[in-house]
């Protein structure tokens, strides 16, 4: 079931993404003030939304893992956590490119930039703990992901609470219809790709867990 | 009520130990003084706007380091004497253990922040603006220290258990507490500038503190004590 799900999601993303790129560059009007560089907005913003969603999924799954000792939740938390790294890296690469063209500097140390970078760092630490930590660090890593997800509201409200160089959260509503339609058209393949990647990693992690259980059962039959 | 009584008893015990040996406080205060001396030498030539912009960073940077030092020491003492495991198996509510550690940790961090503030006031005349609204300043320091320790105590206690002690607290703690420090930094800058909304910024720090404290109480037991499932030991590839 999971295999079919991720296959479909990744196929949809592979077919849809080139269409989205064509629509962004050929069918959407060029923004008057920023010019062609504004096109990065159609990839940067969906990527940031996906990063925040993946962080929330990872955090909630980690909390469920801690409270119920659920192996499925553990696998989902790790899968979503790794996807936060990928999407976070894309956000932190596309943001400064856009910032350099519009603000004249790639990094202004505004609250949204800093909190996004921190979310990325938290999930770097989470993945490091999961991959390099000793046995027993799973719970510690889960706690880290659960707390790390609390950074998402900070990112969202950073532009409302503090004066920042980032546009406010209601900017999407003020866009001309042609632009916000393209934004959601570009969001679909990116979201499908992200969901597909989470599903693939979840599938692999579950397989690893089952392999671990088999290994333990074989090496110590009394424990099974 | 029982939990609160246990928390206060455990905190009293920790504070008594601390008063007798001054282990955590002496180390943290010594670090505080060294950092102050470095700030004095390094930023002594700064004046005006540049110095006002640097003061919040000086304060919260030292609080961050002192906090991690204090938390490490607080749990290291338990680990050295193998009393933390004893505490976990004792007929005491686990949240009371967390509450006591968080309370003692907050006291130590607040004490160090107070020394740091006094030192900054002594070294840099521009820091006097911080003391124009002493109640707000006190609320800010206590709120931010509580938020910092709320997160730190969970992970420091998890690291105090045998299997995870090799993992550095800093790797976990600094990225997680950075949003707290960010809120505290903005509030401190507002206090220095005499901003009309300074009280709102301090309120935000307290909101973060309450949020983190709630989350910490929610996950503490699960992070520190594994739920037995019979299959918790995993093969590490």
C-alpha cells in the first residue's frame, strides 16, 4: 500500500513539476518591481510551507513515539525529519538568492531567516542523533524533534511579532489571481514530491525496524 | 499538592547541597566573571549605538553558556553518585524530579544573570538604561531563564542516564533554546531603547516560557524513562 502511494506521488510530481516550471516562466506575468527574479517565489514559498509541515509531522510523530512507544511513529518522525533537512536546505538556498536580488544582501539576520535556520539546525541535530547516537538516543532525538516543531509557530509569527525584511504572512492574499494560482500550481508537485519522499523513507525505516527485530529474535530467541 | 510538596522537598535538598558545596554556583559565577572580563577588554572601546546594540547579545550569550554549564554540573553530580537512577526508582513523582531540577537550575541561572547585569552596568554606562524599569527587567530575566532551563533540564536529565551520556548537551540544547534567546534579545533591546512596547516583548518571553514548560512536563518522563515494550533494544548498524 505504502509502496503504491509513494510511487503514485513521485510519478505525479515528476509529470507535474515540468508543467509548473513552464507555467511559472511562460504563463505568469513578470512582477513589476522585482522582475524575473521574483519567479523564485513560486518555489521558495511552497518549499518553506512543506518544510514547516514536515517539521510539524515529525514533531507530532515524535511525541506519539515518546508517549506510546510506537515504532510506526518513530519511523514517520525520522522520515519527516530527514525531509525537513532537504526542504530546509532548498529554502535556505533559494531565500538568499531572492534576498540578494531584492534587498541587495543575501542575509539580513531578520527573525524569520534566523528561526528558519534554527529549525534546520534542530533537525540536523535530530538526524545526527538518530544516525550517530548510541543505543537509547531514540528517545532523546524524539524529544528534540518534539521541541523543534515548536519553532514552526515562531517562524510563522516572526513577521507579525517583529519588524522584519520578509513580507507579512497575508501577502499571498494580496497577489493578483494569476500569481497565486501559479503559486498553488507549483505547490502541488512540490508537496507530492515531499509526501512521496516521506513515504519512501517511512517504508525503508519500517523495513529496517523489522530487520532489527528479526536479528534480535535470531540472536536472542528468549526476547522474541 | 503531593507533587508540589515533593518538588519543593527535592529542590530544597538540591539547594542545601549547593549551599554546602557551592559546586554549580561557584563554577558558573567564575565563568561569569571571566566572560565579563573578556567583554570589558573586547568591547571596552565601543560607545553609543554600537554598544547599546551589543549589550543584549553579551547578556544572553553568557546566560546561554552559564545555563548549559550549570545544567551539566547539576546532573553530573547525580550521575557521579548514581543517585539519579535511585531518584527515578524512588516513590517520587517523576515530574517532581523535573520540577525540582528546573527550579534549582532557574535559581542558578537567574543568580548568574544578576551578576552579569551588575557587571555590565559597572563596565558600560550605557547598560544603565536596562535598570530604568527594574520590574520589567526582573520579569524578563526570570522568564527567559525559566524558558531556557525548562528545555535544558529535560535533555540534561536524559543525558544523565548511562546510555546517552556520550552525546553532547550543547548539540541538542543550543538550537532548541535559540528561539528563547531570540525573544529575550528583542525584549532586552526594547528595554534599553525605552520602547513603549517593552512590556509586550517581556510578555512574549513568558508566553514562550509557559509553552516550553508545558511541553517539557508533557515529554519529560518519556524522554528520561523508556516505556518497556520488550523490544526497545535495537541493533545499531
